[in-house]
């Protein structure tokens, strides 16, 4: 094979004089354009390549099962003339089952061969197929909010039920950083059931402590609106077939107690054709639209209880003892079942042997699960009716065994919020 002689300076200069671009020169002599460019750069010979874009609109569209992408390149006289989402869907030939999730625009000036300048725009768009969604309306009107629950990606290989239990948000005084980590954990573990165990909202100005809550002044409306935000985020963090149940707590009851005391005739007011009181949490927080089951009612919160197994119940909690897990241990002394509670704002697991008259015994294990509240940063941030409380943020999960011969056995795992880190089953979130 005869080796081609390297391009000389004179030959490269002739090519530069004859052709408008190195690409056309390379095609004419049958040499790769990279070789020609490299050789020309060694001699310092340049061709001022004009930018010659295609001025015809160009659309490149790729559609997958759940996502799609498109690139639109076009000439325009107005770089700020951005198409609407509806127009982009139409140009990509996508129907209303799709939505625009991101767009990136590049604008530049392109020179034409014959002179002059044309403004060009490249718009890259990402589309996503909509999922089935529940429709949530804000408590007091306004634009609808769409809450999307993910489809379950995995199933339990064993015959078990995974239950996540979160308590004591005290909206609007909830810890947003903790909630974000909890959302990540829920999206990952995909529980079969989610229990919200009371004190979702705080209602400080309607509480029995309202005269001593000078630094906690959130209005009832603020509590409801932020409570609705939290419920929407939780609904979107668990699978669409996850059962969600709400057990009311003492703070949840304060609005109804306030209304009963001051406006008793309007206390049980219902919309025509409905038996749900307008001022109840079930109505104000749209439980029915979100698919959330109310266990009992807020005005009877002391009696609201949810039985998970023959040995385990969940309730908000009544008494408060000093020390972690002391309250739940006291509850188990007076009953024959284990209890998971909130209310105390403390975390801990307590185990006890209960002896029967026959001499036989059984082991019961319960827990206090902390809460999703925001820990105050300074002593002056604490509610004024509380002095240096021993509060511990977090929540728990419970795995319940339903296999033959083991029905009702369970394991409690605390998710502890430790100085900005969520720890659960040895994993850091």
C-alpha cells in the first residue's frame, strides 16, 4: 500500500482559498476532516467557517413507555416566544395523558451564507406519562391540587405486613427535614399500611393552653393548610394500594372543643346530603378524597384505638410519665396487650412479661414513637407551658407475621432522628 504524503502548506493554502469550510475541502480530496484540520493548525492556516444552520424547523422526538423527549430547533425573531405546554404536547403528537416535566432552551445568532443573521432557538423538552391520581381540593376553595400515589414496585415475598406509624406533626410546627427523609424511607420500603397516630395539627390558639402559648400563635387556618400539605406528601410517598388510617389526638380535638364551647349550634353543621360535620378534620383535611380512614372522631379521641394483632394496638396515648418508654410501660401494666403510642414526644421500646392466674405468662412489647415535630432551637422557642422537655423526634415501622403458626407476631423498629440524620434498621437516611 502506498502511503499518502502529508498535506503541505501550499496545498492547504490552496484548499483554504477554494473551499468555504474544511469539511468541504476534506470531501473534495478524500481525507478525513479531522486530519485536514489538524494539519492546517500545524501551519496556522485557518478557514473562517461560517455558521450555516438548517433554517428549516427540525423536530426530533423519542417516545418511551413512561417518558418521552423532544428537541425542537427553529428560526425565530423573538427568543422569548416560548411555546406553552399544550403546544409542545401537540407538536410531539402526545395526548393529555402526558405532561411536560422539564424544558431547556438555548438561543443563539446564526450567520447565513449570503450574509445577514438569524436568531435560532433549540428547545429540549422532557415529557412524563401521567399516573392515575386522586383529586384533592384545598380546604377553602381554590385551584385543584393533584396528589399522585406511586404504583407498588415490589411485593412481600413472605406472608408479612409492613406498617409505618407516624405521630405528632403539630402542623404547622412540623420538621420539614425529617418529613423529607421519612418520605424517602416510605418510597423505598413501600409499606402495606400507613397510620397517622394523632396530633397532626396543633391548634395553639384554640387549645386549653392558649393563654400560655404566647410564642405559638398559628391560626386554625394555617394549621389546616399545612396539615393538608403533609397529608398530600404522605399520600404521594406510599403505594397507591397502601391503606392509610388516622387516629386523632388531643391537639386534633381542640378546634371542635373550641367551637362546641363558643358556637354549639354550629358545631355539628353538615353540608346538605352529608353526615360529615363541616368543621371536622375529616371534612377540612379531605380524608375521603385522599382515601384516608378516620378511626373514631376527634371529639372522642381518648377512645380511638386501632388493633393491629391480638397482642398489639395503636392509640395516640393518654398518660405521660417521666422517662423514655415509661408511659407505654405503665399502659401495659394495666392491660393484656402491647401498645404503640405517640403523645409523649419520646422514643423507646418496652417489653414486659404478663403473668396469668394459671401460672402461664406472655411477653408483650410496646413503644413510644417520638414525633414529627420541629425541635425548638432556643429555650425561648418552646411553648411557654413546657419547661425543658425531653422530646425525641422520629417514628416507627412494624412488621407483622401472618404465616400459619405465627399469626400476630410482630417486630417494632424505631426510625430515630438523630441530629439531622434518620436511622432505621441500621441504615442512614
